[in-house]
């Protein structure tokens, strides 16, 4: 993954987390052993089922934004690629994201939930919806990540709030007009 795509990827994790009510402690695209980037997220205590669903959506939002960036906003193509990545064991770079979907499924299965395909499809759809809705904010955070390499949770929240306010005034730009 190139550096610019990585910035969009990590920015999208952070934006999805804030959109879903989780906290963001930091976002980094500074390479470390075993990781190209990292978004540190905090969840509400005592809400395990909600946390699992949030975690799946937040994890998928990164690859969703990366796909949107690379495909210039071709949502059907990105959705198909995400479904394939979840179902296939060939995508080593998607292993952590796939694991969150499987955790969601195992927790939901105990309560007589739907199939893995249905649950992963719902998480993908929600992630794509957030990425599309908050694209301008993701872009702004990605630019700052590209510039500085790491952002604090306060910086990310400030940029997120600024983007939400701007989105209320001006319709969001699609990834096609980057």
C-alpha cells in the first residue's frame, strides 16, 4: 500500500470510529515492525455486542476508503472487493479486518443470528455509507496524516468536527473529484 492510500485507510478508521461514537486516541502512519499504520480506538465499557459491531464497521472502513481512493469512487467495485477479501484467505493484509467480522459472527451466532455473508455484507454497507458521507473529512485527516505522520485524538476530533460542520453547509464531494 502506498503512503497516500495508507493515510486514507487510517483516516477512515478514525472517522468511522468517531461517527459511531467511539473515541480515537491517536492515528499514525509511521511504519513500525508488523504495521504500516495504526488507529487507536476506545469503546464504551459494558456494551460488548455494540462494541463488536462497531469494531467490524471501523475495521472495514479502512479498506473501504482505500478502495474508494484507488477506484475513484466506484462503490460497487469496492463492495465486491471487500466481500471477496472477507471470504478469501488469500488476502494476508486483510487478516485483522477479517478477524473482526468473524468475532462479530461468533458472538451473533449464539443469539441465532444471520449468516456470516449477511453480517459481513451489512458491516461493509455501513462502512461504505460512512466513508461516502464523510469523504471530505477523511480527505482532510489524510492530508494532515501525510504531512505529520501522526495525529493525536484531539487533532482528529477537531478535524472531524470541522468536517461535520462543513458537510452541513456544503454537500460532500465524491471521491471522483479528488
